[in-house]
């Protein structure tokens, strides 16, 4: 009986000690958790604000090119000039050296096997791309990778192409590509190849079709220049 009473007293004492320790440690632990969560929340808010700013700055430059593309898709448009000026907020502006570093990194990520052929020069937020590549898609990829960056006001793509194909082969591949393209009437487009330069002649129904023909020509391996003499005649669509 005395042993049972003694054990009960010991258990009660242990329970009181545990309760006292819990009362002391739980508020401290809760405070530490709250402080950690608060710090993490503030960090996430800063990162979110920075990301939103980056996206907004990138959209401003991207919007310029998208507005141009949208205007060219309108039926009846036969020419245009893009005078849209990108004006960044002070918070979106970046030093030229920082833009240059990010531009090189962006190009490297998109063109891992040929990025070293491209030289990046930045002045007042405007990026100039120089160098030599073999394919037109490489020129386009480099430009698209850079124009999305925060702080970029515009891009001048001066990358040159070095051909590795014969004129007859270039002409044949372009003509075959025209025939496979559902958006083009290959019978109305004439292709001439002089060395690595291509001349397009003929008529199309819209500016979008004209641009598609030029895009297809540029996609042919070895092409370093496309002279687009195609004429847009919207009345053909009605006929």
C-alpha cells in the first residue's frame, strides 16, 4: 500500500514538472516559430515584388514586338513602321554591365552549343548582338532570349550567317517547304537563289502570308539574306 502511494506521488510530481516545463518552453518555442515564419513571409513578399517587377519590365519590351506582329496580321496592311518607345520605371532600370551579364547567361541557356559565337554589347539599356551563326533560328533565339530581360529597352540583332549550302539546294528546299505549308500558295511565289542570298517574288493575300513566306525562306540552311519582293494584294482573298 505504501509502495503504491509512493509511486502515485512520484507520478504526480513528474506530471507537475512536465507541466511547468511545458508552460515555460511552449511560449518560447511558439515565439521562435512566429519569428521564423514572419521572416520567411517578408522574404517571399520581397521575392514576389521583384518577380512582378521583372515580369512587368519584360512585358514592356515584349509588348513592342507583339504590337508590331499584331499589326502585320491585319488584312490589307502592306507596310508599317514601329516607333513605339519603351520607357522603364526607375525601379526597372539596370546598369548596362548587369544587363550584359544576364544577356550572355540567357543566350547560353538557349544556345548551349553556339552561344560563344555571339557578342553582347549594351548601351543605355539597348542590347546589340554581334557575331556569326549558321542558322537563322539561332539569330532569332538569341534575340528572343534577350528581349525578355528586365531593363532591356530594345535589341539590335546584327548577328551574321555563314552558309554551308549550294544555291540550287537552297532553292529546292525553300520550294519544297512552300508546298508543304498550308498557309502559302506556292504557285504564286517565285524563288531565286544567288549564292546564299534568296529573292522572293510573286503575290500573296495578306501581310501575314508575306511574312510566313519570308520566315520559311530564312529557315532554309545556308541562307544569309532574304530579299522579299512579294506584293500583297488583299483583293485576291475576296476573289
